[in-house]
C-alpha cells in the first residue's frame, strides 16, 4: 500500500493543494477495489461452505459422522481447513478495506485542514506584517513576542485586530 502523508507544509499550500486531489483519488480507488475484494471473498466463503455442506450430506462417513443434523453439519463445516482458509481470506480483505477506509477519512480531514490553513493564509496569519508594524512603533523584542503570542493564542473571531 502506498504511504499516506498527512503532513501539511503551511508555507507551500499551493503545492499541497496540487497533490491533494490525485492522492485522494488514488486512495478512493484503492478503497473501491478493496470493497470488491471483500465481496468476492465473502462469496468464495459462502460457496466453500455450500460445497462442504453438500459433501457432508452426501457422504457423512467421510467426515466421521454417523447421524447428521443441521447443527452437526454447521459445526463440521467450520472445522474444515478449506473453510477456515476462506474465512481467513475474507478477514484479510476486510482488514485491507478498513485500513483504506481510515486513510480516506484521514484524507478528508487533511482536506478540511488545508481549507482552514488557506483561510488563515488569506488573512495573513503567516505574514510578518504585524511584527514589522510593531517594530516601527518602537516595541522591544520582548514586547513583540508577547503581542505576537497573544495574537496567535487568540480565538479566531473572524476578524483581524490591527491594534495589537
């Protein structure tokens, strides 16, 4: 499986956005293929179960059975190596599907994060304009750090406060 990179370089948002659609599409296609594999494995398991059941009913002595009931048939089916192998293939297909589903969900989150980070960039969150303004006003280094820290820690109220 391809490596999933969920990191975001906030100073290269244009590159992040350029890669995002292709990465998302790649993982969404892999998820669709994994869904098909789960369906195929499930069908294979059901077919294996039916074939074993037919064999048990046609000649119970091959399985060491004298009297058969549906309960005995069911218990005997799940003990057969070919059935256990089919179940194992189904479980592996489900695991792959679940991992890919988690990757697609993570990529959804990355898309939302990219969108929010783009909004911050548009609002000049990453610029040094505020710091340059404070330096022109004669603020010292400690005061600059304090004011910038307060600005960064401030909750997003949708506006930009030029007074700090």
